[in-house]
C-alpha cells in the first residue's frame, strides 16, 4: 500500500504540536480510480486507429475515415455518458475556419475540437478544470494528409484518457466545472489548443488548471531500451510566460522562481496522483515541455493559465512521427501493439484523481499574506475564506528553499497561524480543505503588514 503522507497538526494559536494525522484517500475518489479500465482504454484506441488517419487536413465529411469522423465519434461517446447526467453535461464540436498559413496549413481547414462540458452544480462557482489530449495524427511528412497515420500513442492515448475520465467523472456532481476536450491541429502547430485558449482568455473563463495528456501509453524507449511503467513525467514552467515583465520584480524579491502557478499545479499532480495510484512515481520535470519541443498546454500558459503536460517516462521515436513500415527488420509506426494499457490505466487514473479532488474542493483561500512588519524567527500567515465552497479547514504547506517538493502539511481550522519556522529559510503556501478532505490548489502568500 502506498506509504501515507504524515501531517503535523498544529494549534491555531501557537506553536504546540498536538498530534500527527494521516492524509487518507477519499473513498469516493478511490472508487472512481478503481473504475478506470485498461480494456476500455484499449477499445477507444482501437476505434481511433480505425479512422485510418486523423491528420488535421484530412476529410471532415467522410463518415469513416479522417479527422471529421474521429471528432464526431468522440462527441458521440461524450453524449452517451451525458445521458445519465440530468443535463449537467453537454458535448459538441467547436469549430473554426483556418486559412493557408504558409507553414503547416496549405488549404482551408475546418478545425474542430471535440468538447464536453460537465457543468458545476454551484452557480456561484466559476472555476473550470480542463483535461485535454490531441485528436490529430501524422506520419513522417507532417503535410501528408492521405497516408495511414494510426497515432495510437501520439495521441490516441491522451484522447482515450480524456474519454475515460469523462465516462467516470460524469457520474458524480461537483461544484466546479470540468471540461473534457480532444483538440485538433497539434501536429500543425498547436492550432486547436491555441483556438481554445484564446477563446477562454477573451471570454474570461476562470480556468484554474489544465492537464494536457500527450504520448502517455508506451513503456519503452528506443536507443536505451529502457522498459518502465512505474514512472510518469509532468512538465511545468517555473517563471510565468504571461506578463513576466510585470511580475519579475516580485518573483525575484521573494525568491519564487520555482513557484509559478503551473509549477504548483505540477506538485499537486504529484501529491494527489501518488496518493491514489499505486506503483507509480510521478517525476516533475522543471521545464515547460521536452527540450525545444511543445505541447497543447503551451497556448494556455502563454495566456496566464496554470497548465502542465503529462507524458510517459521514456519516448520511443521509432513509433512516433513515422510512416508505417518495416525497414531492416525493424517495425516503424505508431501502432497499438506497442502500447502498455496497464500503464495507460495508471496514467489516466492520475488525471481522474486530480480532477475529482480539484473540482470537489472549495475555492482557493483568498488574500493569503505573510506578515513582514517585524523581524522574527517565526512566520505569521493569514488569509480569508474562499469565495466559494465550504471548508473544514486549511493546510499550510512548507518546504526548505532548496527542496523541490512540499515537505510538510500543517492543518488548522483558523484563518491565521504562527509557525516556529523562519520565512528566511522556508517557502509556504495555503490550501483550502473540504469536509471530505479534498484540497484546493495551493496559494503562495504575498507580503502583508
């Protein structure tokens, strides 16, 4: 059984340690995680592969082949799940028309993202949590829209995770909204994600977290021949891409180069994912994406949203962006036989656990401050209750400045706490906690006097 996280429970009005307590698994989330099915994931991928190619510039009208048939099928699956939601979930293809761009679009394209919106039950709760994978596929020539491009791992695996998460999460009501999306145009330049992120920015969507899943279902690498289905990578930016010039002074002054919103989200994914999914270690990679490469979370971070990329530990480039062929006895191509569906099950469960925990939690604590009025060897934090949601209390997170992960979680039912730890030597953050123990994202304090 996964080792428990030990928490220090402190009294709200002093230093005294009163007890040790355990962060336990929420029984409902644990049950949902157990429902993630490797067989279902395999069935979704088998169907996506059957569309032949899902290239962004393939047919949008052929009922059996091309990206149009694929996106319609994804929406059909969403609608099957929506039947039992009493109108809480709706699904559709969100389209836009792209003109040739002189780069990777050489014809007019009807670009469509397959979307499902699971509406939150609290009309005052505007929070949105989004999970994505990309629907399109490619072969060696990124402009080849005719050849078979099965795209089993890149990225039917991510789309399968989205569909399976929608199947299970739609059975439960949450105060916040969850959006499930299979975007198009990733291989042509993150086009579908860019379209969606720009719409979210213009319409002031309150997206608090984006979990982008891309290439997450194979357990082995070429060249090194490493085989490992016990580790998963989460990529996140440190310094915020959005309005960094306005924030740089504060970031430098407080030493928060490693504590941007996406980095906090990545830490959250690690903690919650490892809590609920056995035999899986989540590795935080401290860069926005793989070296000089990109993914569909990037348009969101560029617009100020917290977003991370979730991807397998060891990529196999013989089965990525390749024509399907046998060459010198070696099979190339992104085929389903190179998938590990048990590994994909675990990686999907990480997404599901995080979304359920986030959407069920109260809003983040408001106006979180750390007092700097006097020079002290203690640290005094204070905050206000979240705008939405009922809280049982709050967790104070802390770590030494040289540590990558939060080291302690301290529970209080109050909205302030004095800790016997110097703000010179530690970083702090505050989370809201629901009656069922579900935690919001952490908020790093700003300066208070």
